[in-house]
């Protein structure tokens, strides 16, 4: 990967941000403060998406990237949702084809997927959509992962099969960016060691790069800090081409407050930047929590720009840092694509005043004590049928609402959000099978038990009031 020398090397949001370039088209459109509206998803975007400071194999990389963790399904839901969409919902391939083409036409050229996304269907759906777009393979950067989470996938033979399947599903004979997936996953460092070291998988990945079957080698990080530190300590050996981290204006300085096991994004970013490792950002919207209405965020941000959406603020934060290769966004709806293309065409870096407002918003949000669930669904399915994500999200929605509804209304909404057949909090056995899969290190049984207790109290309240 070549560093674009036209740009500076500042690593602080407070430093001046150099002017960026656009991937396609010559006439920059004015920065908009409201989402760009289009009638159909086939409408042209103008092709002005800003590129990052980096080029890969001669291609400037778009600052906005597509994360294929969630895809629209034919029943209007999305494919990560085990409990709410698993039975009936196939990925809406026609819609995805149109969306991917729209992104490419808008100048987005970074696509990130994994064998683990969308119940294992993401790679194949993305491969079909990229093929159908008519764009040349050399026009875009394709990233996928060695997602060997289950112990049966630890042996090297299973890792090799996973890679061969990725090539097949993505309809390609090489991967641009290959990642060790969520290196801090599991209870402790022993999981990383079993997944990548003891089985020789990491050395095999380095060989793949030497053979040109993968062009760049990196890792995505969540969880155990030791895995992150190990990778950086071995940078001389493995020469990481990039790293993917969870970064947004809440995790920037407060990830550790949310969970002592986390590392703040500021530390992750600055450490990588110091080593010259380009940063791919995941979870810029904290699993959607920074995009959904939240009075704490709106209170700080809306006065500064009444027309900007909360999502725009979150993207502008992430896109303001010069060592960012791309900012991944899961865009399941065409409106998301339209809005994001508008935000990044071109992206306006945050000013000092705006960074300060975002920090205040982060503090306010943390004071609400929401559960740090990003709706990734890695904890699903629950063997006892609980819709873990819907239950946690229900509690969060209550916490971020400015006006609290009555106990009766909360219970009514709870029953509607989590129908009986999906099993509510009272069915949790505390078996603990979900928690080790959670990249946010949430003690899921504890949170579910607390929600169950809250619901019990509301029920008592309703009974007491007759
Ligand atoms: S602890 Fe509760 S939510 Fe988690 S897997 Fe067990 S029953 Fe399901
Ligand atoms: S509880 Fe954890 S694993 Fe489950 S959806 Fe939320 S963040 Fe993902």
C-alpha cells in the first residue's frame, strides 16, 4: 500500500486536515446539511465520494467503505437478525445488486465482508452483486476475513477451506485485504493462540500474501488487549498492511469506561498511526446507536447544525483523522447510501468546537447507562430461544427516550417488540453460552436478569395501580 505523499501526517483531530481528493467526477458538489433525497435507488450519485490518504495497488481508496455485515432481506428486515428474520428472509439480491452499483457509481470502492456475516451468505451475495455491477475486478478493493471462531475451524485445513470458499463465493482469484477476524475474541489470549498461532494459520496467511493470493494482510480487533499488543509487537515479522478497529466519538475516550477490558479508540488509533499502519474504522455509528434519535446526543449536536443527522456527525468525526484508510458503514437501506454519499461528497472535517461538542455528547450518552450492544448478533442464536438483541435494544430505547412512558405503555411496547414466541428476558437460564461471543464483552446474562427485574417491577407497579 502506498502512502499518498501529498497529504500530511498529523495524527490528532486538532491538527489541520489536508485537502482530500475525489475518486470520480470533476465538479465537487456543495456540502449538504441534509440527506440528499432521490426517488429511486438507481439514481446517480454524482460520483464525488472523497478518497482517503491512501492508495492500494495504485487505486485511491474511498473514505467511505461498504461493510457487508447486514444486508437487506426480501421481507424488509436484515440478514443478521436470527430471531426476527431467520426463517423467512433471504437476502434481497436484486436490491443489493442495485445498491452495490450505486455505491460504485458514487465512487465507493472498498467492500468488506466475512464468511461469518449474514449467516454465512454475505460473501456470496456480495460476490454476485459486484459481478452484476459490470465493474472490473481492479476497480475495487475487496476485504474478507479468516473468521475461524468455532474450535472445529481452528485446524489449518479448515482455515484453508474457509479461504478457498471465500474466493469461490466472491468470484475472484485474489483478495485485496485479508484479515484475522476479531483477534481478541474469546476468553483470553489462548483463543488467539489456538486460532492463529499454534495451527500455523498466521504464517500461512503471510505465505498467501507472498504468493499474491492476498495483496494485504491485516487484522480486526475487539476484546482481549493482549491480542492487539501481540500483533503490534510482531509488526516487524508480519508487517501488517492495515488494521481494523472500532472507532467512534464515544469509544474514542470512553471505551474503557464502558468495559474495563476495552481499549480506548484514541489509544488504538494513535498506536497504529505511530507504526504507520493504516486504520480501517468499523462501528462508526456504534451499531446504529449514534444514528438513532437520542436526546442526549441531539441536545449537544443539533444546535450546531440543525439540519445534520446524528449519523452525519458520527461519520464526520471518523473521517477527520488522516491515518484512516476507510470508514465502513453497513448500508442496508438505499436511503443510508444516499445520505452517506452526501456526507462524504466531500466530507467536512470537524472543527475544534465540533470535536468538543462530540465529546460532550459522548459524556452525556454515557450518563444514560445504556447497554453497549451493537446489534452484531454474534451472541445469537440463544439455545433457549431468547431474542437477546431485541431485549437489550428495548432497554436502550427506553433509556434514550426523553419522555418516559408509563409502566403500562412500556409493558405493552415490550410485548410488541418481543413477541412471546421469541422468548423474553424471563426465559434466560443464565447458562452463559452467549457472553464469550460478545465482542463488546457484555455480561449478557447479568444484563438480561436486570431487564427481567425491571419488567417485574413495572408489572408490580401496574398491578398496584389497578
Ligand atoms: S445466558 Fe441467557 S441469553 Fe445467554 S445463551 Fe443462556 S439463556 Fe440465552
Ligand atoms: S450482546 Fe454483544 S454479541 Fe450480542 S448483539 Fe450485542 S454486541 Fe453483539
